[in-house]
C-alpha cells in the first residue's frame, strides 16, 4: 500500500539476507523436522523416537508454501496426535497426505536428494544422541538400539568426528 516510510526502511535494512525457500533446500527438511520433534516431544513429555520412512518421504515431497513455520506447525500437530513412539503419515495434516503411499506400499528412495537428506538426518540424529550421552558410545548405541560396532561403522560412514 506504499505506506511504509522510506527512511524507516533504510534504518532497518542494515544487512539483507537472501535465503532460498524450503522447497529449494529439501535437504534441510529432515534436520528441521527432527529439531522441531525434539522441542515438542520434550514440551509434551512424549516418548517419540522419530518419523516413519513414509512420513519423512511425505515431508520431503511437500512444497512448504508456509516455509519453516509450516513445517514446525506440521511437526507440532504430529506430536500432539501421536500416541506411539513413531510419527506416521496419519499424524500429519490431511492436506499433506494426498500423495503418500498406502501402508505397506514400497517407497522409492532412489532420488539422490532424498538419499542425501536422509544421510544428513541420520548424521544429525547420531550427533544429538552422542551429545545427549556425553560422547559415551556404548550408551549412545544402546539408546539408538544398535550394536556398538554398528554405531562405529555409521560414525565412519557418515564421517562424524570423534
């Protein structure tokens, strides 16, 4: 409406930050979703461990017109409605479920972007678990439900600094 004062704009416009939309940064979706899951899981006292593969696939496919705030709201809603230990597509808003595969239907993970996003998610999840357990790998492996040798293999594969 051209009612914003020019002088005020230039006072506020000290540093301009260009940030691509979330749809252009799909590799950030698993990291952000996991971050919001941790926040709301703790806030609501729930024992949710993560997202099903189908759910993460749906989150990666979605267009995110509302950007990070929409993703945060979707994860918060999912945590509210989740009564188990894994968020499934049924916990997402209905409008996000339209092209999600039916339960038991195989999900295609041959997309390089999806593989990279899942790798980043896995790396962050392991790093957070190690931090939570003060870098004690035995405790972290137990919390992740894997053997110590599997954890070490993943640490090497994902190039996680020790």
